[in-house]
């Protein structure tokens, strides 16, 4: 029989107090919250913490704050401390459980282990093993139980094997989704869990039939975008994430009840003084650097996701041109997935270092390698292979021109590639790219066995190279110039 679910319309609160019913347990769920630069009048981390704190105060011992992860990276400080400051902030936010998601691996397995040792909350990831030891990633737990008002909640966290193509390169062994869910759900039931809850990402759900999740009571999905409930499947799925001012409340009346789901707002919540002060300590360290003014825009720029991942973008040209000039390489590429500001910049706007840091938050270094004609073709075919899905593998380029037809099958879309208006020659070209792409990220296997002929790893981060490029010119006057030419009929 289909489970009964109640969805209440989004609540815009004038104060932090939320009039819950007389319920035994409430789960507060959100995810994808890495940004520490959000102003005080916006739905920032301290407002979220204030909301949760007041909820816990009003309904003592019946509220759990479940964090869906994807939050240690990327932001302005994670470039320098591998997310340590976010662990400090989350400790002050009184997180009850943290689901490790893909972005937590942005600086590798060992850095995540260090972060887990600093956390006052359990960090859970169920289906990954360290390839070096064939054991669970050190510091992470395969599952966790939390008791609230007589209800024993068992949590498991499952991620997709794509981690070894995005943030890691074979550094973890990933157990199959269905097998992991069934095994861990059974173990949790046997050890007393009344409700077994999966925390995961959309890719996992899309890759598996609904039957794989029949042993669960609830699925919490970490995803940026509008918070929502999907009650068309069993178990129900609750999606929540992003700095949008909303979060999900999942309420249980008693041990036998089905969940009632509400989407609530913390936009007007009073800030947590403790979290605000913690954030400010870190922001004070950054302000001198990040508030520095670089130049004024002569032409508009856009880093909106749907724009930079589907077509030539002026901001992508700016970043790729900066890389090519700094290295004097023949060609430059930057994957659109590394551009994360998702902003519109208008003519006359002053660009600060903070803007560039926000756009390029992963703190990557750049490398120069040699590539030949066939490798450049393979590189661009991969770039164009998943444009329809807004894949971050879509490249912004400098030093060459590519025409293509997206109506053709993937990996047969490139029509022509030219350098200085001449077809590619049978010789090596120098190419500057990020360390992420050099390691084969986004399935750029063509680079994986390359040795850099010149490295800037020990010098400048990419965002600082771009900042200097803008400052040198003062006026940012860059437009699209046809270097990516879409000839789709």
C-alpha cells in the first residue's frame, strides 16, 4: 500500500519559531551550503543555524539536523585550508549527522580524513572503500543510528561511481547501489532501527530501478534548486539544498507513522550569534584580499550555468585567455564545471577579487602539456558529448577555433578545428589546462597519462592569475568572437 504523505505549502516565517504539532521527531534537512560570503541580509549559514537552534530550543530532544553534504568545497577559504573552516562552522551549527557527498573529496581522500577528525558530528558514507587499503575511508562511518523520542533512525549514505571521474581518479572502490542499500538496511533493522533513511544524490536514483530502495522508509536527496517532495514513488523522496533560504522538515508523529513533509523558510530567521562570529573571524582574514578592486566591466559577463555549459561565453574567454597569456601556451582550455559563480555582471560593475574567487572556487593550479592533432580532436569531442545535459565537461577555449554540429551523434560532432585560421597541423601544440583535467577529470582520458612539460603547481592559483590579468587591463572589455561556432541546423 502506498505510504501516506502530507506536503504543506512553503512557509515564509516572520520569526524563527515554527509551530510544530505534537510530534515525536522532526528531521531538518538541507545540503549544498558551501558559501561563506553571503551578506547578513540574505539566507546565509548563520540564519540557517538560528532557525535550527530555535527549533531545537522550542522542541527539545525531538529535532535532528541532518546535513546532506556537498559543502566543504568550493568556497573562498577552502582553497587554503581544504574545508577546515567549514567543519568549524558546522560544529557550531550543531549538526547531528553529515552525509559525505562528492564535493567533500575535492582535495582528495586524505584531506577528508583529516576533516573528519576535526568534526564533532558523525560523517557517514556507506559504499566507498579506500583503494589503497580496501577498507572504509578512514574517519567515515558506513551507517549511523540516532534515537529521538523513542524512534531509532538508521542512516546510510550512498554515492555514485562517477566520483572516480569527477573528483577522484580511481582512489576509491565503489560498491553497487542496490547491494549496499539492501545489506545496510538489513543490518540497521537487525540492530534496532525503526526507520531506515537513505541520503543520496539524484544520479544514484536515476541509475537504479525503484525496487532497489524498497527496504527504506525515506530518501533524502542532496540537490541544489527548489526544495520539493516526490510522493509518486515509494519510499518518498525529499529534495533540499542550496543557499535559497528554504529547507525540508520531515516530521514523524510516532514510531508507526509515515512522514509528513514541509518546506520551510529561514530567510527571516534571527542569525545565530555564535555562527555569525565564527564566520566573521574567517571573513576578516579574507576581506583585505577579496575586497580589492581589479577593474570595471566595459562589456557584460554571464556565468549562468545554462550559458557557460552550452556555448561560447565571454567569461570563459576571459579565463582561458588569462591562462594562455600567463603561460605563453599555444592553446588553453577550462572546463565550464569549474566556473561556479552563476552570476550576471553588468556594464560599469567593478570586479573584485572576491568575484573571481567565487567564480573559480576550486583553487586549481595550471599545467602546460604537449598535445597533437588527434588528441585535440578527442578533447573537443568529449567536450561536446553531453551538452544536452549541461555537463561541466563543456570547454571554454583560447587560441583556436572549433565549429560543430550538435544534431550529430556524440563523439562525431566536431566539424573543423583551426589555429590562426589554418587547419590543425601534424605537430605538437602546447596546451595549458587545470590539474583536474590533467588527471582525467570529466572523462578527459586523453590527458591522463600526460606529463606536464611545464608546471605552475608551486606558484599561482588559477583565480589569482585571472585576477592579475584583469587588474593589468583595468577595463574588462571581452566578448565572444566565434571561437566556438555552433552550426547545428
